[in-house]
């Protein structure tokens, strides 16, 4: 999944009618709900097939679907530009999915939301983009929420939670790199370059780890759901909406993903949080929402 830069402004059409704006927001919200649901879907699938094989086949399906959509306008320059960004995206998914296999869908979804904090930090370290006090306050509050969410668990801090946090940092780095490298290129080709690079990364790791096996029948529904729906179709919807709504508005919707992950984790996998964990989850998500609302209010 591609992520939205934290509070990153961009040019958008200002004359979109309210009804169409609402429809676009609803469409993206549906995609975000699917992303939240897939935490549960992926957790069940990788328990059967394995993390690396699942990711390799999922991204191969997504690459094929996106490639068919833009086959007539392939440009090698755009693909080469996107390839390094795709390797970072692949690393992020690998860490996140390894974390998911060792933790709960609820924790993984909530911790992944930290990408929106890591993105401006990566922008600062790599490109010297100034970080305001609001972002630093969000970082501090989010880390407190993370400590409560993971430290208050009955078994303490899980190794999967640490892997997921590293994955969130990689997603933040991906956002920063994508923001600086994708300008002037066709969005579909940038997406295709990233998906192909990630697929090659997963395939290489898969071949180094052991024999390559065809997915069992029980895993194919999850592969098709994540490859076609949560990768190819979702990217199309996200790109379409982001071209028409502001980055802040888009980020506000995407930030609901951790809440959907927690909801589906509770409903489908019976994940349960203690009172302190709920407080940590509220701080984790609420601090980012508050920061985005402040940024949105300043621009209006």
C-alpha cells in the first residue's frame, strides 16, 4: 500500500462539488476498510503459506494487474525511477507482515499507523525538510501510546510489535522517497515500477530461503483479495482520489485504517485489549488525527 505524506500539501482542483467530494471520500474510505480487513486475511494466510511466498505471489498478481492497465504507455525511465522506492516498499511490507505473523492483527494495524509520524522524520533526515513543533508533539504522544499499547499486553512487548514498528518506519521512508522521486512521472508507471521491484525482492528472498512451492488452494482467496483488491484496485482508487482531493484530506481518511484493523481484529479474530491498551491505542491514533486536523484548519 502506498502511503500519503503527513500534511504534505499539493495542488488540487478547488471547484469540486460537495456531492462529488463526498463520493470520492466514500470511495477511498471503502478502500481503507478493505486495507484494515486484510490484516486479518493476511495473518490467516501466512500461517498456512509463509510470509515471503505470500508477498511474492501477491505482488506478482498486483504487478500483472497494474501492468495490463498501463501496457500501452510503458516508459523505462519512470520504471527505473520507481524501482528503488519499490525496494523500500517491499522491505516495509516484509517487516510488517513478519510482525503480523508474530503479533495480533489489532496491534499490527495500530502500530503501522505510525508511518504518518516517521514520514516527516525521514523527510527531515534525507532532504532537510523542517519539522514543526506540532509534529514533534505528535511523535512524543504517539510513542507514549505505543508504549501503553504494547507494554500493557499480558505477555509484554512482542517481537512482532518491534518488527511492525520497523515496518512503519520503512513505510515513512517510502513516503518521503516517493514524494521526491515521483514528480513528473505517470502515477500508474510509478506504481508499476514499485510493484515489480517489490515482487523481485520477495522472489529473490523466497528462492534463497528454500524451494518455491505453488500456493495451496486455501490461500488463493487471500492472494486474489490482496493482489487485485487491496493492491491493484486500491492503488487506482487512491491515485484517482488523491488527484482530486488534498493530501491532508486524503491522509485523514487513510488514518482510519488502524481503526478498521482493530475492529476486524476484534470481530474476526477475537483480539482483546486491556484498558491501558485501549488508552494507548487512543493516544496513538488520536494524536495523529489531532495533528492533521490542526494542519487542515491552518490551511483554511
